[in-house]
């Protein structure tokens, strides 16, 4: 049996019974979300220069049928999960070739470890990073109903992965229900929800998760936004602050058409990400 045929069978198994997927909507973990009326103070700032290439790289880049993975956006730290896994966390791999950005491994293993502590431990990772040749082969063999052309799939980025359960379809298995409640607390989103097919252009995939990082995952869950909607929200809002637990984050959007200078905390922590369209998002940690 060809590998892609096996993947297709697993996809059907994971998606069966998907109508019960959103039966548990709220995270079971203690995530204190408080939207603030005014942006938090960044304190002393400095300016950093960003180049046009920054628009196409980072945890928030949008990959879909009209926004392909750019050369600058491909993760250079892709590794095999079979060689990097934390032996204290139990999960299965469909095969030993599955790869993912190393930057995602920590949050992923922390998330699955937390699930295991709650007795939910039968996860199977069925797919991760694919290069263009692998994606094109999948597209030819499975067709447009089940795959995207090379360069237009999140699997070409290194931040997206498919997670299943050895206990059955994800919509009914404890693993699927646990991820629905808790994935956002660890920086992951369900990329293609059932109620967002008109927005994403992709059929409901209860197995496909994408790492975007905090606080973005929690805000998207709170506001019931797909990534497309969230990036539009950032562009319209320009800046907002949110408190999650003891940490306060300020998120700001800046349009970038060429090189640009943007303000960032002089002493605090911050991350930069492009949206793969027209701007750069600064995520600053200003408390906790």
C-alpha cells in the first residue's frame, strides 16, 4: 500500500463523526484572558530596521491558495521528530520520516505532556513538514480535494502538523477533545475549523494544527477567528494589549512596503513576524 493511500485512509478515519468536534469549547487549563481597553506601555523603546523579506517569515505568516510559502519563510531548522522526541512524553509517529520545525518541538511536547498528565496519551502524529517534491507528489496522487499544490500548503512551512489518535477518529477520541479545549494555551490553533470553511477555503480538518504562538492562539480562540480573520483584525486594530495569566502582551501591526524602522522594547522581550502579505507584527511581552 502506498504511503499516501495510507494517509488518505487515516484522514478519513480522523474526520469521521466531525459534528461532535466542538462539543467542548472552553480550555480546561487555567488561562486568564483579559482584553485591555488601552495598549500597555512598552517602556523605553528603540527602533529596528526590517527588510521586505521579514513580511514573508515568522510564526504568523498566512499560507493559503493565494499566499504561497516564500523562500524567506521556510523554516531552516526542520528536524525529524524520531530523533528529537522527549522520551518522557508518549506519542506515536506514523513513520520515522516525519519532520517539523525545531522551534515547535518544545511547545508540542509540553502540550502533549500536559495531556498525558490528565490521562490523555494516545496521540499519533501523521504528518509534518513536506518539501515541494513531496507536496507535489501528494497533490498528484490525492487530488485537490485532499491536498494543495506545492508551495501553497502549510506543510511546506514547518509550523503545521496533523495530529490523530490511535483510539479512533479525532472528533470523538479523548485526544481530539482535549486539543480542542487546550491547544490554544500552548500556542497552537485548529487551522481549518468547521465553521470557517468559507474563510479558509479548506474543508474541515479536525486533525490539522498550526503553531502561531502566544498570545495569538488564545485571542483567536476567544474571538473565534481563523488566521485570515485575525490578520485582518490586526491590520485594522493596529495595536492591542492582552493579559494572559501573569503576562501582558502588546501586539502591534506595521505596514512594510520596503525596508522600514519600527519601535520595539529597548529592554523587554519581543518577536517579529510577517503576515506574508503586507506587514510585520511585533509581539512584545510587557509584564510577568
